[in-house]
C-alpha cells in the first residue's frame, strides 16, 4: 500500500546514520498509516487469558497503546516534521474525546485508570504543548509511594500497588516541575536501591530489564537523579532475536557513552524491520500475579504479544528518535502545557 503524499515523512534527521534514519522514517510512516481515522491504535488481544478481579476479561488495549504510540510520534516529530506531529495530535484528541474515567487513562476503558498509562498520556500532552487537567496530574502524583518510586495502581491489589522501576521514570517525568521536585529525591533513592548489582533495573511489567533500564537512564540524564553510577554487566549487551530488546540495549549503551558497542545492536534491530516499515510484535508484556513481588526471578508470569506490532514499533521509534536527536537534542521537558 503506497503512502499518501500527506503522510509521507521526509528525512534524514541529523545525529543518526542513513540506515537508521531510513528505518525511523519508515517506522513512523507505518504508525501513521495504521492509526485509526479517529486517532487511536489498538493492540494486545488477551481477552481469554487474563481477567480482572470480578472476572471480566481485560481485552485489548486502546488508551495505553494510543498514549504510547502518540508519544513516540511526538518525539519523532522533531526529526520527521508535520505528518508525525499531526498524527500525535490526533492521538491526543482521541484520548481527550474518549475519556472513560473522571481522571486519568488506563490499559483500556474498563480496567480502571493507572499511573503508567496516564503518565504517557501526560507526556504526550506536554510534548505537544497541550492543555492538561489537574485531575490527571493528581492521579500520577498519587502513585508516589512512601519509600519512593511510583506504583501502577496506587492503593491497588498486592504488588500491583507497590512502586516499580519500570513505572517510576515516566511518572516522574510527566509531572509539572513544582509537583516533581519534592518527589525527585525519594524516587532517585528508590531507583538506586532497586538497581541490581550488575547495573540493570528489573522490569515488573516487562519480560527483560532493558525497558526499565533504558528509561531510568533517560530520566537520570533529564533530571540529574545521580543514579547512573554502577557499571553494566551481563548478557543484555548482545544482540538477541528480539528486535525491540536490541533497540533498547543500543539506547542503553549510547546513554553510557559506548557508541561503538551500540552499532551491532542497532543493526540487528533494523534488520528485523518489515518491508512495510513496522516490526513484528514481541511477547514482552508481563502480567504477574498480584502476590508476585519479583516476577523477573522465574518464568511463571505469562508474557503477551502486541499482535499488531504497534507497541514494538513505537518502542523502537522512541529509541531511534532519541538517537537521532543526539545526546542532548531531545528535551524530556518540552514547552510547558496549559493547565485547566
């Protein structure tokens, strides 16, 4: 299917080699092309596999997926221009129009609002300079735990209501600076405590530590948290069959200043890109039992695939967009949004 002229994205951006620039452009075009006309994306068909406490099936995600994919295009728009930015605005419009909760957003319209989905929606609004509501900010701030860090479901069931390293960076970055400042030091302490001896952060909701580690390092650079002090060791430096994991690993290496080590990882991720510009979905989303405090220590927790590839492609777009911007080119704190 040919891309309409109005959605074609030009390049290449600065700060990235031609192959990666082409991969970023084609991936962003794919996200624009598969976006629904009303502005949303949908992924993760897990209706029959996971249920809520009242036995209702969770179903596919639209709110979280739309916030995350829209944010990916918003971050890429600095390099790729108006089509990516216009698609990000359509995603923001859909999130505002299709609210199902008094405050915040969730995995979808029946799982309840959560801090992670709301954080990515707020980051999208901030990226675009859009109006944000006080209630949404309050929902994220309520996720801050007494020991530092942010929970997905504050006050929620079992371990789902505890702070986790893969939720904390986005939550902290999404808050207005005046709200963030008193939470900054406790969150940094939490991230220091939760880092492994090998230098990685274990992800509660993701199958490997690369997601949590990559975004912890981004937050550290943006906010000066002082957490990036331990050396990295272990197997996650090497290319894997998972293109998304390889892209995150390349981003981690580049954050640590190891440019030459990132090349093979990035090359591997790009080699898995489909001709249409997207990537195949990966079985990376973990849904632990609510009493499971350390799901990364075993393989009992099921992992779910983004069957349409929207989240995997959006993950890789975010990494490539950050690389394209250079070490300090993509601000994590774009122009201040308007508040209600």
